[in-house]
């Protein structure tokens, strides 16, 4: 089971392994306050793609396309994605993100991609 959750949301028992998938540390939270098992910033979108997207819903489809391309082409991202896949095959996985928009963020893309890889 894979789910997504904002870093600001309450931790639940069924979260399983909690992995922060943002490149930048979430604003307003100290590292010791965040309940995560792993910070896998290598799997996050590139700085350029993140800035271009700027969480504009009108750019969502193109963002998904570009982000998937990055995950396919960038060696560091491929390794990080492989690590997420291994975790998801063994345990419950919660992809943690800080974006306000719960429908248009990189964790949503990663969740769909991982679910397809695990079929």
C-alpha cells in the first residue's frame, strides 16, 4: 500500500515507512519535529522543473510528463526510485511532501508510477 501525505498532517500508525520526497526541507518545521524514516531528496523534481511548475494546475500534465522523463533519464533519480520500489514491495509506504496542493505535487506522480511498477 502506498499513500501520500503532507508533512504537516498528523502521523498515523498505518503510515508505515514515511519518506520525504521533496528536495527542500519543509518550511517552519525543525528536523527533530518531523517523523520521517528517510529523506530521499534525490527522487524530487529538478530545481528547474520545480521552479517552472510553480504548482500551477494548468501546467500539471506537462509537469507529470517532464518529471517522469527526469525519473527515467537521471541516474540518481533512477536509484532513488528503485529504493522506493523496494520499500513498497516489503512494507506500507507513505510519500511525504510539503506542497499545499494535495492533487498537484510530485508525491502524487511518484505514487502512480510506483503502483504501476508494482503491478
